[in-house]
C-alpha cells in the first residue's frame, strides 16, 4: 500500500490546503494529525481544506483525525472542509455518516 503523502499550500486570505495522496491509515495518520494541528494553530489560518482527490484508502483512524480537525477548526472560529473524495474514500465517508459534515456544499 502506498504511504500517505501530504503536501501543503498556503494560499490567499488565510486558506491552507492539505493534499493527501496514498493511504490514510493507522500507520501514517499521526502525520495527518500533525499537519492539521500546525495549520490550524497558525494565527493567519482562517480556512483549512483537505483535498482527497488522490487518496486511495481511508480507515477509521483517518476519519477520526479529520473529524477532530473539523471540531478543532470550529472551536477556533476557523472553517474546515474536505474536498474531492472519490471512489472508496467517498463511500467510507458516506457510510460513516460524516460526508455531509466534512464536505459542505458551501465553503
């Protein structure tokens, strides 16, 4: 299985994008947790977008980290959004009931 790769882009107006590639599972999920924490703790961050377009696999530990990131952002007055979930990743998010929470129609 391909390991999780995370790239970060700091864009205009306090937007930070984390692009995930590979697999977000128990073996690598601590790196996602760290990347989200660092992004959300930056005073200039107003919105964190987690792009799953190239994510191939997501387990419950990855979902838990994203839900924790969502809650952390909300508690800080920031916005958190997951974009581009595809295939199995989208299905897992839907089956666990977090798809509509993490991927709101309006950003």
